[in-house]
C-alpha cells in the first residue's frame, strides 16, 4: 500500500516527457491551424523545451498521458543495502498509466487535474515446510490494482517574467475518490496424500492502488535557463490531512476450505519530502535531452493493522536518470525517461521506463482576451 | 514455469516484424528514404545493417480463460534479452535477401526457503537458470511481385527459413533447477509471408499475413531426460500497420497483429493432452522511428492486448540501422 | 481568481501545518517483533517456570518449580517463597478469585495470598491433594484440579468430585468457554460441566484425536481446541465437527503443554520438544531457539493486557515476545 503512494507521488512530481504514439491522437494533428494565421499561438506551441515556462500558457490546454513500466527488482533494507529481488524470484513489474490535464487560467496561473491507474503483483519467496510426515509449499502474491487518488492542483508562477529565471509555488490536493479497500482474497489449497502428505498453499491478496487518505502538498520550483540549457530545481512537502481507514483480510482454513473475515484499522502514511534537479540541453529546436536526479524522504505515519499503533519506518530513495523530448508537431510532444535507483533505505527501488505524449492546444480567443 | 517461459520466448519471434519499421524521406538521397517512402524491398546494391535489442520480463500470462493472471504455485521471475544482427541486401530492385543472427540471454530466478521445524533450521536456496548464446539463425528471401506506383500498392512475398543453430538441449546440468537453458528451438521452420503496402503520403498502410510451418525436431525438454521428438504447432498471423510522418525526421507507426498457434506435439501426445491448447494473441505495437541521414533508430513497445495461454507483458524493442 | 488561489494555498498550508503535529502513543517499529528474557540472573528465583498469570491490577505472577512465586510489577521483581509463608516453593498453578486474592497451587496444597496475609490450605476436607490446576469461573466459583479429581469451592464450601476411571482424575488444566461451560483436561479425555447437562465426557470415541488432553482453549472464533500429549495432531471442534490439525513442528508427536490466543487471533501452542507454534488460522509456524526462544520445552504461556506473549520454559526462565 505504501509502495503505491510512493510511486504515485513520484509520478506526480517528476517533469516527465511522454511518448506514446497512439494512432488516434494523430488525427488531432489536423486540428492545428497553419502558422500564418496566428504567429503568437504558433510560437507558444513550438517553444523550445528550455525556453518553456514551468506552467502552461494562458488559454493552453495540455493533456499528458503515457505508460510507465517499473521493474521492481531491487529493494533497500534498513541499513541501505541493496537486496536483489530477482535473485529471490520475488521481483515484479508495475504498469502505470498516468493521465493529467493542465490548463492555463492566466499566464502565471495554472490548474491541473490528474489520475493514475496502476497494476502490479508482488510475489514473496516460496516457503517449504518439511515436517515429520507432511510437506507444505507456500506461495504468496500481493496484487495492487486500481485508480490512485485524484490529484487537483494550482500552480502560481512569479509575475516578474525575468528572462532567465522563474519560480513557482504550487499546491495540490490528492482526493481519495475511489475504493482503496482490498477485495476479498482468493487463496487456494491443494492437498495430495501419498506416502507423505503434500499441500500446496497459494495466498492471493487483492489490494487496491489508491492510498485512501486525503493528502495535501505544497511545493516550489525554480527554473534557470541560458540559450541552450536549463535547470529546474523542485521541492515539495506533502502530508496526510486526516487518518485513513482500511480493512485487513484474515482467513481460516476449515475442512480444507478458506473462510474470510475482515477487520478495520486506522493508519496514516505520514509526511513526504520530494526533490528534483533536472538539467536539460536543447540539442536541436525540436529535440531536448534531460539529466535528472530526484529523491523522496518519508517519515512519520503509523498503522494499527496489528492492533497496536506502530510507527512506520522512515524511508528514503535517491534516483537518477535521463530522458528526451521530441517536439513532433505544435500540438504533439513525445517524451521518454529512464530512471535508476541508486540509494535508499527501507524502500523498494525500481528501474523505470516512462513513455508518453503531451497534447497541447491554445484557444486563440481566450489567449487574446487577456492580451 | 519453463513452459510458460518458452511461450514468452516464442513471442519474440513476432518482433521480427519490426524490420518493416518506417523510414524517412529526403528525396535527394534514396538511401535516406524513410519507412514511409522507401520501397518494399531494398534497391539493387543497397546493404542495410542493423542491431535490434529486445527485452521483456516473465511476469504474467493470459490464462486459458483469456484473463491476465500471475503464475501461482511457483514463485519465480525471469527476463529475456536478445540482440540480433540484421543484414539486408538488395540483389535487384525486386529481390532482397536477409540474414538475422540473434544472441540470446535468458534468465529465470527462483528461490525457496526450506524450513525444517524438527531441526529448528531453515535454509534459503537460490536457483538461477540462464541461457546465453547464439540463437537460431534466420535467412530470408523477399520478392516484390508488384512494384508500387500511384495507382497500386506493392506486393511482396517473403520466405524465411530458420535453422536450428542455437543450442537445443540443456547443458551443464547441476540439478532440475540449475542448468544452462537452450538458446535455440531445435527445429527448422519455414515462414511464408505476404505483404501489401500503399503510401498515401505522409501516411502508409501495410497489411500482411503469414504462415509458419514447423518441421519435426528432437531435443531434450527437461534436464536428465532423453531426446524426444516433437513438432511445435504451426503459426498463422495476420495484421496491419498504419504509419505517419510527423516531420522530416520522425515517423510514428502503429501495428496490430493477430497470432494463432496450432497445438504442439510433445512425446507423441498433442498439446491438448498436456493442457496447452488454443494459443493466440492480439498485439498492438506503437513505434517511433527516428532517422537522421542513413542512420535509423527505432523503438517499439509490443503490448499483448488479448490472448490465451501466452505471455501478457509488454516487450521493449530498440533498434539501430545503417544503410550502406 | 488570484485571491481565490491565495486563499486555497493559505488553507492548504495551515492544514499541512496542523497535520505535521506529532502523533502521540506511537510505538517505535524497532520495539515490536522482539524478544525479552528473564531468568535468575535478572529477577527470577528459579528458571523452571510452571505457571504465569496476570491479575486485575496488572501484576504478573510467575510460578516456579523450586523458587516459589515471583511478582513482576511495572518493571520490578519480587518473590514470595516458603520462608514468606508459602506452603512450598514448587508451584503448579495460579489463579485470581473474585475477591482479588491470589490462589497459588503448590506441591503441598494451596496458599491464598490476600491483603491481610497468606492463608494455607494444606488439606481440604481433611484430605491431602496436589492442585495441578486452578480456575475461577464467571460464577465466582474456584475450580481446583488435582490428581484425585476436581474440588469446587463456591465461596462457602468445598465439593469434591472424583471418577471411577482414575485417568479422569488427573486434571491438568481448567478453562471456561463463552457459554459458561467449564472444561477439564484430563489424562483420559476432556470433561465439560454446565448446569443443564452436568458433567459430560469426551474421548477418542466421541471424536477427540487422543485421550490425553493437556489443555483446552476456546478461541475468539468459537472453536474449542483440545491439545494432546503423545499424539500427532491436536483436535479442533466447532460444536458439531471435529477436525485434526497438524502443527507441522517436525515431530511425530505434537506434545502441547499450553495454548493461548493473542490479540491478532493467532493461537500459540507451547510444546515439549519444539518450542512454540503460532497458528494464524491457516498454517502453523514453529519458532525454536533460532527464532528467539531460549528453550524448546515451554511449559506454560500467557498473553498480557498489552498483547505481549509470555512463555515459561522448563529450565531457562521466561521468554517474552512483543508481537509485530
């Protein structure tokens, strides 16, 4: 459950560039007006990556979507040592589909709404119990699937319009609109009795992806640029605004059939600090490459799942990566990033490939209204 | 686990279709034509060399009811990577020959904690099964029956022969979970392919169909056993691509394909007897082709959308080609 | 619009500041899932533990075999021994009656520890007895299990009950279920008592896995557990059907001394040879010395009000587990 929130917030934080060439979106290219009709709008839509402000322009509608594949093959233990999960046979893949829409209310004010859908199945190491006349093999799968919290945000950019520097303040609310409570598990058992008794037990937990807690976040960004380079420094702080309630499924094996019952418990995820440093180089007017480093630190939080209010262990993760953006057309941007975890504690580290597209439109009428 | 892994590896065969990735046009240089505008076969004397990398993980499959599910009953995880050298030469404007030399690197990981409460002890055993080495080499000859013009599409027929050059049997067997996996399939196949393409600049549309026939082979399926004869189920596939130039350097491709396998025959029994029946999959493959002069870089993600008894995870394919 | 946004950011900032206030009563995660140990080196008077009981004021009473009874009161240990007035230093059982007095079953009878001093019951109805087990039920009666049957004390008189079959006269443990039915664990089987049906005997013929019942427990789900010595399985009864559970402790005999249920509804079995086994409703998992215990022979157990598990071993004192 915690992993899902961690990943979802990273997804929200990073300045990703998407690449996802669905043929349907290609038709939208035809909605682009010829450059001769409105140079202002054309110029804004074809701005180079390094020149672009952190927020979208007045009247600009931006739709971002894509596909993020995370290979969960490493975790960092309490001492910061990397543990190879693939070696354990317990690595996993996460498939995440982000979607967000941003709109420029004013030149310095942007609103956004976004949501993610994700799915992952995390296996535990197989356990064999060899007793006197019985052998039991135990497998466990924890599946996380579903929609994340709805992310509503406002971003305010400084109105000074300095040439090479800009900064923003942003606030976000993550609203738990969708069911976050896990479905009833679907365990199975198979027993064969020969000379010894053999039992195959498979635990299958069906969790949801969302955190289930109303969360608030405040952040700031600072962007510096030169002719062909830009640097973006971002930081944010997020925290649960209230306690969450979830259920925990327990099971009994009665005459070789599973019986399930659930127990409610309260929890809080705690506070999270995120940071990002991104450096971009505009190689060609329509092609930019990025190098970034990012991290998260989570502390506080607790859970009453065991009946006691036990605190969560602090977690931190430091990753780095690179990416690129292609300005395929005034309306279509394609981008891709690759992220590698380097350091961490008490957290899963995943190798992430993020691919997506960004569709951009500017309403001339709205744009000229405030000109 | 191993059977499923074989299914997943077989899906890499499908990625050969990425050889038809779109190109970019600069009309002044025919060697810089893109996937949209280049002819269906290489021009006479043109030679193209490429490296194609494919990577995928063994995580989920489409079960017999068509649902994406995880492998239960055996916690294991694996990855598959292959790097293929792709050589194409135009003998004439209508005839092209192709050679594909793959190098494969497959890994399966499995770990089990053995607990013996009577001895108050536990032990974690790690197993890693790998398969590194040259795979099965494919040779192909393509003939452009109809050359494309403004009124008609091009029609190309291809014949692929895949030879069992890869290691077909497990080697270095230490136990049932630790050995070197085969890198080849141990069988010869013949793939007859028919493709039609029409350019509607800046778009192009391709439809194709093919039938792959598997000859009988003999190999060891599980470590410690003898070689047995088998025949893999033949494969039929049909599909189409829709590609578009975004600008002079970038083309986007979209491909949808349907693949259907007939039942395998192992140990004299058909796959129906051993539970593997009715394999099929529908894939969607978006691609990005990025071309500067004679260099072509392409990236494809192959998404299995629907299927039965096949792998359900996407594959990433990256390729680099240069035309001489 | 700007003002609205400003208000939104101010409200969000205030909410975040409020949410940053530290939560109280949060347990450090490093303080759970750990073991604590007490022996003669740090508070106990003897390392052979036979009984553990927590009274209504939270004091933990530990009965030892040779060192009298030790009291653990908020981190401090003290003891009451023969020199202090106990009938004997060999303790078999402990119970708290309705008045808050502690009944200590010793090798030479019962010593009742009251606020005013120690009352000795060396004989009952002019007979000597060995109080193997003690229990105060919901009626306020004290049940005394001996080697010669049951003695009932209803706050005014003592009433002995003995059986023709001497196996039923060895009362190892006494407990009460949610319906007020009192259960007795005996060498010959299990005996229940209620006002309506009187005494009822359960043996192998009725469905028990073995006749030697060492202890009985009703869990929060309503099952009644019968633990046995020298049998392969233990018995679980839902009121209608008997089911036999294998504790998977690696031995051909389960050899259970005692049972408790923790706050997470796990059942803990203490055994003669293999430490303790935790049953979560599906799979039993055995914990031995490598899991944190000091000894494999655990004679008694208790769950305190905070949910900690107290295990008394045959020769190595107390082991206390703070569950995760």
